[in-house]
C-alpha cells in the first residue's frame, strides 16, 4: 500500500510539473502588453524620479488602481530593469505561482484519499486560453489572482496553527486589497463568514474579538495607514478610475452579459452549479448548522460564495469591462477547484475519467475562445470583432496595434523635441507612445488621470471605460498644445501640422497655438516641421475675409475660435484690436 501511495505522489508531481512547464511556455508565447500598463509605468517613472506617485508632476491624481503592483514594478525599475519586460516576467511568475498553489492543494487532497488523482485544477488552468492571456498584459491580474489563491491555501490547506493561519490569510487579503480595491468585497465576506462560523460554534465574545483582530491585523497595521495616506495625498475615497468608469453606478445588464459571454465559451464553468443540487437535500437532512461546521465542506462553500458574490456585487454591478475576461480571471482557479473538490467529496467512481473528460472539453473551449473575437472578411483576411463593446485586447495589441511602431515613434519624438516644454494629449490607445515620448505634461483623453473629466456627468451609458472624455474646449482651457497621430478633434485646416521623424512623418493637431513653443519647434526642426503660421493666417483673414463679413454673429464666432486657439495664449494686441474694433462696428450697425 505504501508503495502505491508513493507512486501516486510521484505521478501527481510529474504531471503537475509538466503541466506547469507547459503553462509557462504558453504564457510566454502569448505574452503581450496593453496600453493601460503604460499609464501605470509613467507613475512608476515619476515615483522613481522623486516626483511622487503622479502622472503629471504637480498634479496628484490617482489614475491607477494597483498600488502594490506599481510598488513592485518600481523596485525592479529602480534596479535598472526594463519596466515593460519587468511586468511581463512578474506576470508570468505570479501566474505560475497560482498553478503551483493549486497543484499543492490538489496534492494534499489526493494524499488524504490515498489514491492517484490527476492535478485537475492545474491542468484546467493550463488549458484555459484567457488564463494565459492575462498572465501578462502588464496589468495586475495574475498578481491579484495569486494573492487570493495564496490566502485560500493558507487558511484551508496549510499546516500553520490557528493564530498564524488567521494572520497570514489576512495579510495576503490585505496585499490583494492594496493591489485591487474590489478585494474589499472579499475581505468583508471573509469577516462575515468568520463571524457566522464562530457564532455557530458558540464562541465567547472575547474569543470572537481575538479571532477577528488577528485576521484583520494586516488591515489595521498596513492598509489603514495606507488608506489615510492616499486619501490625504489624492483627496478622494476611491481611485480616480472608479469615478471615471462610473463605479458608483450600476450597469447590471452589461455586467451579466460580460459574465455570460465568458461562460458561453468556457462552458465547463457551469459545472459549479451542480453542488447546489446536492447541497439542498444535504442541508435538509443534516441541518444547516451541522453542514457549515464540517471542515471538509468549508473550502467548497467559501469558494462558491467568493465567486458568486464577487461576480454579482463587483463584476456585474460595474458593467464588466471592455477587456474580455479580465475581471473574471481571479475567479477561474476557484471555479476549477469547486468542480474538482466537489467530485472528491461525493467520492464519484472513475474520478480520473470524469476529470479527463472535463479537460477534453476545456480543449474545445480554447478552440471556441480563439475564434470568438475574430471573423474572416470577404477577401479571406481575419478581422477583429467586438461583442457589445467587449474586445479581445490581446488580439488587438498583437495583430492590429503595431507596438514596435508606437514605441519607436515615441522615442523618436522624445529625441526630436527634447528641451521643449509643451503639453500633449493622448487617446486611450496611445499610452505606450506617450510613455516613450515622455511628455513633460500629458493629458489622457478619457479622464483616467484627470479628476475634472472623471467627476463629470454623462447622460447616457456607452462602452465601459470610454464613456467620459475631454472636449476641445476643456483642452484649450488647460492649455494643451498638441495631439499626435490621433485623427482630428477639429476640422480647422490651420490646426494641422506634421513633423518629420527619422523613420516616418507624424501628424500633429495644434490645440492651442503658442508663439514661443512654435518658434522653438521651427528653430530646432526647421523644414522637418510643417505647419500653418497662424499670425500670417490672421493677416490673410484680416485683409481678405474680415471686410466681407456683414453679420455680427459670424465674426463673433470666428473671433471666439481664434481667441481660444491663439489670442488667449499670446500677446498680439494689434491683431486682436482689429477684431474687437470690427465687432464694435457690426454691433452698432
């Protein structure tokens, strides 16, 4: 018997190791970086430069939600590691960490049963396409998934004594909360479950207070001081992105669709519903209290509760995300755990056959998933599609966005305009370009780093994360000078310019015309800078257009445009007086 158990352990460990290695290779092969991380990396750059956790020096706006992730990256970038590569390596590292954690959990469960069981959770995660998509991206997804998985392991499967289990479980939940604010839901639910469990056990009040104190020790010692600091530093209870993405409102229709479209292609996840059909008669037979107090059932009930509450209270409420599966990934290891652990609990016959059958369906899921956001056009070429505003971000950035082009263009622009102090605006998908261009001041169009835009009111919901944005009037009032390669916000021809970079021509839209900055560009770039000299344009307008205008409103509209674009930012009293005098004459007439 001992030899059989020993062989079972060896088989389990070998299969787990092979699965984990394959998982690392797949995640590495599928690695990618979205533009959102480059917003965070600008914070890291300013932080390491001694300017604080800010996007623009002097403006304290919390345009990120992953504080601990940023600190972790900043440690490596301080040591001169490449920031972008660091996020990729750390992402795969923590994704692998989650595979290891659930391999260990499965191993401990298998040893208890004294028979070989395949490492189902590990293999299911390896076969999950979206788990590998979000192993990288640059964002904190794999990190927060690892932290929650570690907290789950410590509490239910570690050999630590009760006090240590409470402290370390709370510590990793605290780390999760420092990484993503929505982990607050998990913290509240965990405290509620602890309280219910202790009340059912008949614990004394003093003991209950001690247990919760130990569990929340890290929250009190680490998170509370952090929260007080960030509130004092940024001035708001929630991160700026919370207000910008309307986190205080509800969009359950969009949110449930976001969850549904994930479940539609990852259909084995529906198997987590099966335990309900078994538990209801079990509760009736044994009593609610007796069932909850069974230690072997506690991990299952906790995992199910975590998934349901998190998906409904957070993911569904906020309307999901425009990035497919991103908000669901922290739940995925627990979904597979529920399936695996439930089959263990009911002692199903031919367990490995059941698990292998489910894994074969996981392969089919990946095939379905690969084609979910892609269709073939009439000319036989692939093209990306969206589902109700939800996109496959990895496909977009690997196949539609030329990351190397954006990086090179940013670096070339930085070198070309170095020493000129100007303000630039970037659209959402230009964060990578902005990071490498290293603008002294950068305005993000959708308001992620702007409190005024984030707190503005919208009358109609749209694509999640893109519902609020800057207006041309707002940009003019802020004194934004240029927009690069982003189409045009205004159709006025005099706004359009180009800069000849070493490798390409970059289009420029001038938002506000500043004589001093324009002259510096002309001096530095010479013929490489093509633009409309606006003082000359005004002279031409004054001599040929102004005399033909007979209606006050027509001239007034033109003057207001010219004022916002030029007169407000430059001392040109002579030309401005021509307009003001002409307006007075038309008003009198």
